[in-house]
């Protein structure tokens, strides 16, 4: 009863939404614009919330506001509250129409083509499911997943993502390979070694990118420096376009060979990279109950992926 009298009846979802908006905006003025409210009304709402809790939620300055430690604690729980409400609405919709809803997916760049193939096949079976795709690096995606801005990640199950609060459904193995257009002169070699290709024209990811770190490690384990790179770009489509010219080599996951647009012209050289890369996985929050559309996606994607790459 003490909870209900002192706090439970005095904190509204609207107050928590205001807190989240101010935190995201970084200032009362910007939050007022987003919420179509006056700045004094925003300030009063936050002050009233602080009074109810008996703790300061923001440090104020002329440049804006920053969450205090107590503010961070409440915001973390607030995101869970709104996510659970959203999931509840989704579950109600799923009860009336099981094949309807949105799936918010975070993905790394090399997997976009694979995801496109998956969605193409799923769309035939579940045409009323929609997809919101975020392409970013794994660290940023993991943060968005923990903040419940995403429902799942489709990426490699690498050590930084192995944590107690995350769960992984292993989909398939997709080792890396040196790739080029099938007409490239490197295919004339019967058993080329990586060292034999050092003087070719390469297009690779930046060293500090997710893929770049993997590629750097591949060369390092063969006691080789990175080759002189003609083009350095994180864009997979850019590197594929360069390979299509027939003059460049690059390193990609083998799953990229299974994509419709690449099958006719792209090939993998018979080069032993000694690759022991982690499998591709669908990663979710361990203690979060997925909504109906997300459940259907997770159930179906495993079967779809068995036909797209070497299953594990």
C-alpha cells in the first residue's frame, strides 16, 4: 500500500514518456518541440517526477541536460515498461491475426543480401509482416537491442556479443573466402596461396571495421601483412561493383555466393584462409518475450537458412 500511495498512483506513463523524450533530446527545449508542449510544462513534469521519487533525474546546465545515475536507472526501466506495453499490443494483434506485425532487425553490412533473400521467401508466406532494417556495426546494434529499439540482430556470434543478457539461435556457418569475378586471372592458378595474391588489386573493408578486423586477423595468422589496398570502403555493394569489373579481389563470407544477383559472375578462389570464424546467428534479449511477428520470423528463418548456406 505504501507503494501505491506514495509513488504508484502518482507516476503516469505520460511522465515516463516525457522523461525518455528529454533524455533522448538532451534538452528541455528540444523535448518540448518533439512533444508539442511548452518548455515550462516539460520542466514542471520532470520536477514533479523528481519530487515524487525524492531524487534528481537530470543535471541541468546552459548547454542542456544529462541524466544522473538515478535518471539512468529509471530510464532503463522505463524503456522496458514501454517495450512490454508495445509487445502487449502486438500480442493482441497477433491473437486476432497471427501473421501480422513488424519485425525490427539489426544487421551488419555483409548480411544485407542474405536478409533480402530471407525476407523475399518469408513475404510469400506472411505478406502482412513488415520489416524495419537497421544496418550498423555490432556494438551499436547490441546497444540498440538492449535499449529495445530492435527485436533481434542478424550477425556473427562473436565474443563481444556473448553475454548473459543475450541469447543466440545459430543459423549457419559462412566462412570467409577470397572472391573475384570468375574471369579474373587468379582463377587460372590451380592451387593459389594467399601469399601468391599479395600483388593483386584489392578492395577491402577499413582495418577498424567489423569485417576489417576479421580480414586483418586472417592475414596475420598466415604471417602476412595486409596487401596494398587500392580501395578501402565499408560498402559491400561498392566492393562487389569493383569485383564485377574483373580487376579486383576482396574477402567476403561465402554466403554471399548464394545470392541470386551474384551466382552468375562471382566466384571464390580455392585459397585456404584457415578461417575459423563464428557462425551467423539470430540474437535476441534473453529475458524478453518476442511478439507474434518476431516469433514467426525466428521460427521460419532457421528453416530458410538451412537452404542458403552450410547449416550448423
